[in-house]
C-alpha cells in the first residue's frame, strides 16, 4: 500500500505521516530529506545550490549517512533544498530511490510530488495544508525547541518564499493531485489531524475495495 502525502512547508505532513505509518504498519520516507541532504553536500563542498552540475552530482552521490544527519533543517539548508529541487536532473536522480523504497514493502511517503510524479497510482493521496501563519508558528516552535530564536516575521517570509518557489517551478511543481484528499490542519492539533486523516484513508480504501 502506498500513501502519498504532499503539501507546503511546515503543514504538519511529517508528523502526520509518521503517525499514519505506525498505525498502518508501513515504512515511512521523508522525501524532503533527500533534497535537504543534496543541498547540504553542495553547500559543504563550497558549491552553489543553483549550479546544475554540482547539484546533480551531489544527488547522484547521496548516501544513507547524508540523509541521517541531524543538521538538515536550518534556514540556509531549507532554502538551498528548494533550489536544488527545482533542477530536473536532481529530481531524476532521486526518483528511482523513492520508487524502490515504496515498492519494496509499501510505504507512507511525504513530499511535494509524491501523488503527482513519484506514485501517481498511490492507493491514497493526501494534500495537507494550513495557513502560512499557522505553518510559520509551528516552524518557529521547532526552532525554539532547538535553542534557535528566529522572529516570526522572518519565518513567515522564509516559508512563503519556499512555497512560492515550490509552486511555480517547472519541474514537478507543488500542486495537489486531481484525486488528492485535502486536509487543512490550520485549526487541528496533531491528534485531530491524525484521526481525520485515518477516517479519510479508511473511506478511500473501502471505496476502492467495493
Ligand atoms: O519537506 P521539506 O520542507 O523537508 O522539503 C525541503 C524542500 O525540498 C522543499 O522546499 C522542496 O523544495 C523540496 N522537496 C521537493 N519534493 C519533495 C520533497 C521536498 O521538491 N518530494
């Protein structure tokens, strides 16, 4: 079974996807880590994340250790991830890994193009959104938990800029698949979002089996 979860930055996809993976007994892949790790490799080599050759070579050379790093979520890496993600050859280099991961034992995958490009025939597609303010507040709370203090206005600007870049790029832009179920988490806590998503998944699976 493939559950595809797409949506903009900090919409709660990761938290929701992890909960769903446990409840459904499926492996979980955070595909954003692939782009973040690619960006980190480029940055650490002193390269430019918009350089097609450097970014593509980094994506092709990606290892498990790169994606397991604990320092992939800072603002600089987030912006660079969005930049490398707009390069078609980078996306191409990361595509097979994502498909193989999901095809081995089924999976819950979260990202931007899981339901549109990676698994267009996923059993269930969720598109998770929330207002930009709600998303920025959640991201800011994560920064504070890590001991970093960033003004909310800066986080709103970063999140909005990354969404705009992800939505307007030519390669696999962030758009809901036609058959995606929309979940707005603006006023939902984690538990409510999880319960709502489980209900929607059960409904969808029941409809597909009937
Ligand atoms: O999900 P996360 O915020 O960690 O993703 C970081 C960046 O990686 C996103 O802003 C987006 O540009 C890119 N990404 C993507 N496709 C995915 C997952 C992430 O383009 N499937």
